């Protein structure tokens, strides 16, 4: 029996979701942990953007960014 291209894509999507879920479980990653990680990454991106904006026009300077995960 031949599967249509759409069905193959849907099956691949389901397989990828299951693989991701299995990886998350094996690494003890919960939804709350991932949400907190994403929040931290967004905050860090904002801080980096702020540093870049402040450094614009001041010539070439080294910038130290400290972050914790």
C-alpha cells in the first residue's frame, strides 16, 4: 500500500514529536523547566540587545555578558 505525500509528512511529524517527547523524558525535562529556560533566553536576548544598542557608535569595545542557566 502506498502512502500519499501528505500522509508521509504527517507520519514523520508524529514520529518527530514522539522522539522529542522521549528525549525530554529521558533528560528529565518538564514543560515548566523548558518554559523557565525559554524565559531566561528571552531575558538574555533583551539584555544583549540593550548592550549592543548602548555600544553602537562608541567604537569597537569588548563586551562581557554574564549569564546563568
